[in-house]
C-alpha cells in the first residue's frame, strides 16, 4: 500500500477560477488539464477540484443535480477522463469533491421525492409534518442567512430540511436506497481513475437525527453571523456523521491507494475523532485550526502542539491555511506573514493543502456591489462573510485578465489586486518571489524524510517566535530546525550550544547557505529553515 497522501501535498483548484479556455469567462476542465504541468513543476502531488458536476449553481456546484455527470460549463465526461489521464501521466493524483449532506433541489431524486408523499424516493430526503403551531418542525436555521432550515412544500403539506439554501435539500443517509445510490457515485469515479474524495461538510451527514430544538447561543451578538444565534446540539457532529464516514471508507477501501478527506470544522478533540476508532473513517479529517487561530507565535504553537497530542498514532496530521470559503491567507495575515505561513505549512508534520494562488500571495479580490455572486454574501450582506474575494481568477501573467481567459472574454469575477506582480509569469523568474519560496520549500520537503515524514518537537522560544525541530526518526543526520518570527520586528533565536547549521531557506530571501550557530538574528516577518549539521 502506498502512502502518497501522507507524504504528498494537496493543491486545491476552484474550477470556475483556474483557467478558462472557451472564452465564457468561467474556468473549465480543459483549462485545468492545460495547467497541470504547472502543478507538476510546483511539486505538488495531488489536485483536489471543487465540484464539477451538473448543477444549477445556486451554491456554485455545491448543489449537485447529477453526481455522475459534468456541468457543461466545465466540459464533458470525456474532458474529465482526459484530465485524469493527463494528471496520472504527470505523476499527479486527482481528488474530487463529494457533496454528502445535500443535493440540488433540481436533482431528479429530489424532484421525485417532492412529487408525492408516497413516492418511493420520498424518504431519500427529510420530510416532516409541520410543528404543533403549524410552523417548521424544529427551530433549526439555515447556514446561509439564518432563516429557517425548513422549507414548506405546499402541494404535499410537509416541510423538507435544508441545512444550506432551500435549493440544497439534505440527504437522508438512513435510507438504504439513497445510501447505495450515493456509495455507487464513489465507485463510478474511482472506476474512472479518481484517486480520492474531499467530503463536503462530512461532520453534518445525518442518518437518524433527533428532531429537537437547538438551544440559543448566549454568546451571539448583533453583527455576528445570524446563523450562530443557536448552538448546534442536534444538527452537527452527531454520531451519524461517523456512521456515514465508515460507510464511505469501506467503499474507498474497495480500491487501492485512494484517499478519503473529510471537511470537518470542529475543535481539535472532536476533529480527530473523524479518523475513526479503528482508523476506519477519514484518512485526513481536514484541520482548519490554523485558519481560525489568532496569528501569533503563541496561539499557533498552542494549536500545533495540542493537535499533535490529539492525532491518534494510527492517524496522520494535516494542515490547511486557505480555501474557497475563507479570506485569502495574504489578506488575513499580510504578505510578509503569508510567507511565514507557507514556511510553517510546508515544514510541519502532516499533509499540507495549498489553495490555488496562495503560492503567489494572491490577495482578496474587491468585488463591486453589482458583481457579488456568493449566495451567502447576498443573504447576509456587509458582515464580511462573502466568499467571492477568495475565488477570483488565478493570476497567470500580467496580460489582460491575468491570462485567466481570452482578452475579449469577461471573467465571472474581477481579477484580484496587484495582478502585475502577483502572477506566475513574473514570479517564476524572481528568486525572491513567494512562488520561488514555495517551490524551494516544496523541493526540500520532498527531498528530506525529516520534512515529509519525520518527528516534530517544539521549543520554548522568545515572544513572537515559534521554533520547532523536524527529524527523520531513523537517522538524526537529517534534522532541521524551523524558526518563525510572527512579528514585524527583529527577534533572535539561540541554537543550543555546540549546534551548527546552515540556513537553507529564508522567507525574506538572501540568506541561502548562511552558516549559523549560537544566536541567530531574525529580520521582521522572517522565517528560516536551518539544516542542522550533524558533525557539530
Ligand atoms: C462547504 C463548502 O466548502 C462550501 O463552499 C459550501 O457552500 C458548503 N459546504 C455547502 O456545500
Ligand atoms: Ca470556460
């Protein structure tokens, strides 16, 4: 059994925004295929592509109308086959998104389900009679906008559950036929050569929920996401989610070398339960805690140390710093700290996931009011929840539209800021660019077992500094120390007495192969990766 997903690096592509080839302003599968050599040169191992399936696009593909067909905006099934084949020829794996919790209301399954109370597919979704007051059966609210999570269906006199938009009805995993149909979707794609799945909101999958009101959240204040008014006692992280995780894993294990990644937005102790009691759920329950952490050396170290303690021995850690639901890394922490973040991500113990464009330091896009696309922003305007800013076109070159689409096309979202310098073509030739830094870090990570498979140990460090060692377990000759300055001021770090080393990479460039011992000065926003000399 190979463990490519342990030692490899995952790269997320948001398909609408990577490369448009036919001039409709929306990225497509042929565009991704054309750009696969870039990913191979970058040195990543797998590309995860957000949903490409048939969809009315109420939530940009996270509302699936057919799990086994490709949306015509993105291309055809043949295009998907060609993408998979080209990726494999280049030594890249392909991971698809699997939307487990809900389908589109336009899915034929739901159309049948809503057609009558006694339709055989009625029970594929959650239908309930009105509550005693004639209103929704519970007080549950929708993730997008905080309105009721129940939609009344006049003709059949019942409500259906939708954790997200009304256009995204929740699937009932308690129904055997639904379950089998959904599990066959995994087989369909694995038979076509797909190497794994990222399971959307894996911690929300439901088999037999209790229909009880969620309690109010005493910490909610005006200005916060209205959805957070309630605690989610009966709607997320139910034992059901683990039942479904095990079902998916059983099917994934019917095939060799596939990976199951779960989207699990939970604190560390509950997150790590998604490896499964017998390592029989997710290979990688996504760890978003670095995204949600305050960006200080102390807070980040606390997260990493706590996570390291919680990941079971049979499990393997992973880290995520950006995705299509979050503000861009460089926008959250600033361009200097984004580089520190990338050194962190690419030197920690555990599989890193990179979000397209973050390797260039892409910033949040500025979306004029008339161009807002994200249904979440449209439902809860102006409180900073909108996801369009992180979904702007990949910046390939200084050309018009950053080379994302032909010059006479109009990209579906405007190109982000600083496209003249934040783009692949310009940064490729600059040794000090974020792209060159990313490539150097990836090259070293691939080359040294200490960095892709070794142990992790953190040190006590001065304020604002996070420092740790990575060593190959079998041979201490392969040993690195990573020292990250999370502040905009100078700092110093002391290597233990007698320890000598060489700086292999600095996030601020210009110190390659500098010999170090004793006190190591750090510039503002500087991280250094030191290769420790064994003979010291
Ligand atoms: C999580 C996805 O990442 C997000 O983009 C989507 O809107 C929700 N799940 C609903 O599918
Ligand atoms: Ca296109």
